[in-house]
C-alpha cells in the first residue's frame, strides 16, 4: 500500500536490461531526465584512476547526429535546458532539467549521447581536465584538496581512497582507446538506470526509452569489493599551504545506508549539525568564534558511509578548534543528548525529506541513483525510521562512530612545527 506522502514510482526493464523509472510529481512544472551509471573512482584500477571522469568529459565532445560540442550543446539549449554531468566515487550522472513537454526529446538526447559518442578532440579535453586538476595541487605538485587528502588517509590504497579526477600522469597518457575501453566496460544497459521525475507519463517515457536506448549493449552490472577494515587510529595528515586559514576535514567511518543503524546515524548528524542552534555552529562558531562556518554531512555508499566535519579556521585557532570539536563529540557519546534536541532533529529531517518532493532532481537521485545498488526505501519509510529513533540509539551511534580508531583528520594550511606537534598531541590523546 502506498503512503500518502510517497509519489507513484514505476519501473520497467527494457530487453537489454536497462531499468527505466518514473517518479510522478504532477504538482511540478518542470521535469528531470537523469541517467545514472555505476562507474567512478571506486571502480578503477590505479592505472585507470581518473578515467571515469575523463570519459564523462569526452562524452560532451559530440555524437554522430551532433558532431561537435557546439552542435550538442545547441540541441540541448534549444530545449531551454542544459546538460549537467558529474562523476563521483561510485556513480556518474547525466541530467537534463526541462519542460515536461520535452521529456521524450530529452530521453532521445541521452540515447544519442550514450549510443553514438564520437570521442573527438581528446587533446582539447585533456587540457581542460588538467587545468581542473591543477586547482587541487600547489606549484610544487603537492596535493592540497583537503577532502581528497582525508579520504586517501582513511582508505589508503583501496579505490575509495582514490581521487575522482585521478593523478596528472594518468590524464596525460590516456588515449582514445582507453576512453572507448572504459566506456564499453561500464556503459552497458545493465549498469545504468534512467529516471524521469516530474509531471511525466510512465508509458511515454518507457516508449521513448525503447526508441532511443534499447539498442545499447546489455553489458553487465559492475561489482566492487567491500572496503578494507579501518586501521587503528586516530590519524592526522597535515599538508603545508600558505595562507591565513587552514582547511580541515574530519572523517569517521560509519554504517552503510542499508544498515539498520543508518536511521540513528541520520538523527545523530542533525543533532550535531541540523541548523544554527545545534552543537557545531552554536558551540564552535557562535560561542567560541573558532570558525566562521563549520558543517557536518553523511556521504553514503552501499557498504559504508562517511560522517564528515568540514571547516576553515584561522591558523592560530586550529588546535583549539580540534580540541573543542572532540569535546563536542565526547558529549554526544557520553550521553549528553536531550529529548528536545532529538525532537528538533527529527522535525528538521522530516522537513528536508518533504522538501525533496518539490525537487525533481532530488527525487531522481533518490529513486534512480540509489537504486543502482538496491531498491531505496520510500520517503515515508525513511521518515518513519528516523522518527522512531530514540535518544539511546543516537548515543549508541555516537559511541560506535566517534572513536579514535575510526577517525582521520586532514589539515591543509600554514601551521608551524610547534603547532603541528600540539595538534598531534590533542588528536593522539583523544580516547
């Protein structure tokens, strides 16, 4: 039985194995056509690291029907839309937001993009990707992207620790043959899902998919090994970088989205950072002035998730910031969570979940992107799961996640040797 909160979600599977999902949002005035592909840095060997992102870029270089990048972008923009694409660690996305009357044309464009890419102008695209990579390194070639430094420290040589953009040396040597090899390996119908969210007819979307995407090779669903167990921590990585502020990322390994404890993790997240009255902002920014802004988030994968705290703070305040952050985490795992805090966290979560019903892209991600791994819970199921979380479960989640052995801190900034020693002592002594 469908709950009143839940949109109508229908899925059909084409003969080649492509899943086609529609999320009915008749109250909206625009629609989203999103094609999700199970490919990213996590599926790459070290020698291929960065190739998924490079393939994404090369797909913009034209197709048989639209032979140049200008032809392709003109066709998209004539619909009033723009072609958005992104590569992550575990999936890639190709998305059009458009007038619902143009959904079938949008599906046809995605079919053209996937079915007849030219992969031309590789040197032009290589230069663009190398320029993008340069933003993450200093003039001596040292990596200064704090999020990537932290993930590399947490996962080591496991593919989850690899950079999405890959190393410069890989990009410099990738050939058109490498691009076509990677595309053939991962862009099969069984490794993709098309999701259309908005005021669109399921039957018409499926018919459009049959016309435009049924000819794709079936391929096979990509598989990946579970991430390794976390080595004993805590771990601190400092990367010198000139400037008045230090960027910080604090990572904890946490339960996967499919884990029964995930709802308690979401509640814990919002107790920690669910608005300006919650602990991170109020205690570290508002009351102590240790950072202008500080945020926490959960990055979910099928078999693990990461709870991340990110901030930028003055170099002189780094040690105090980390010390007070760890004290905040101590309070949570020590049981200092109130019923009122949890009630606020639940209300914030419910509102944010309901807001996705007004966001076609968010609905496409929920029922399309997440479904690459397994059927996602309905909106009402997730809201109910979080609503049922108790204070004891939040404290239990804090005790399970906020442990030294699960923690990595990356700091990119200009810290003196004495300050780094002091920071290491604070991190080492946390227990």
